[in-house]
């Protein structure tokens, strides 16, 4: 029971502070490589699915509300966001996904790419790659300085 509570804590940290989780697990809590990888990637995946689900509901509500208001005005910043979205796509978002947070990445993916097939799986897979890279870096630092 204690391990389950600890696991939920690690998952919550993976959702909120994904970038720091492998470092805390490897260097602070002395967790193993695979345990760190699986907990951080599964926690991010849980966050992606939950935030995408609620984000889609939020964006549908906001789009209905915006239609009632009238015509949208395209400002310079909105054009820039669309240009970046079209140039880099979901893959570009995943390249920076680990540096920004799980909630922000999931919301951006839901907002701009929700009609893409298997979007949530792609985002969760991108975070699994990030988890592998960050866990490997944390283990390399541990090996270099704590050997």
C-alpha cells in the first residue's frame, strides 16, 4: 500500500514537473534506471490522456461561446502561432514537449492537433522518448560523479 501511494506521488510529479522527475528519482531517491523510466513515462502518459480529455471539452465549450460572439479577428500574434503550427507540426511540439510541461504540451496538442489520428499516443510516445533521454542523462551524471 505504501508503494502505491509513492507511485501516485511520482505520477503527480511527472505530470507537473516532468523535466525534473528523473533527476529527483535517480539522484535523490536512488531509484533504478528502468523504474525511473517507466514511472516518468507512464505518469506523463496518464497526464496527456487526462488533460487531453478535459482540454477537448474546454475547447469545444470555448469555440461554441466564441461563435456566439461573432467573427474572430486575426491578429499578428495569432498569425504567428498558426505559422509555427503549420511549419513544425506535432513533431515540433514533441521536440520541445519535455522542456515545457506535460499539461501545456497536452493542451497545445489538443488545441491544434486533436483531429490527427492517434494524437494522444504520439504525444505520450514523445514523452517516453524524453523520459528515456532524461533518465539516461541522470544516470550518466550519477555514474560520473557518484562512482
